C-alpha cells in the first residue's frame, strides 16, 4: 500500500500551508488573547470549499475530495493553529457529516449547502445530565412504544 500523497494532494497541502501561514498565523495570538472566534477565516475556508471537502453532491457546492484531502486540510490548519483545525474538524465531522450521510435531500439542501459555504457554522452540543465528563458516560434509555 502506498502512503505517499499524490501530486494533487501535495499541491493541496502546499496551498493550505500557504493559506494558513498568510491568513491564520498573523492572527493566532490576537484571537487567543481576546477570545475571538476566527469567523472571517472560517468563512474564507468555506469559500474555498474546505469546510466539507470530502462531500460530493450535485446540488451543494462541495470540493468533492476524499478523506485523505480532508485530513491533510485539518493537519495543515492545525499546524498553525490547533483551534482553527478543531473548528473545521468539529464543523465537518460532528455536524455536517451526519446530515450529509443520514439526512434527507431536503435537509442536505437546507443545511449542508449553508454549512459548506461557511454561511452556517456547525457544532455539537451535549446536554445529557448524565454526561458531566463527556460522551463516554451517556446512556440511552429508549423504550419501544405501542404494540
């Protein structure tokens, strides 16, 4: 098995590294010091098709890349600022991906189209009372009803 990146993947890696060094690196300390969410940068990543790069859909503006490209994007963003990397990873993997994979066409059009461009920012919330320390303590007590 070949674990080397192909030419297109190497070009993506180079472009993302340049973007991160140009657009993210000069702002990292300011964002951290004032607790600012890098919304403009996240929206720029959406314009580049990098908020849901592994999706491919006829009605949604997505990059249509694979998971290697997605992981490469997260790696290059995180190399400069881990916060930006995890924002994109959570947006994509914990929110957009679930709608894309399990949602109806109507839901995909309504939500994923806006998540892909950065118009909406995806996130996940955990509010179960039993989950004080994370998802590992979540419990499901679903009961069959009827019959």
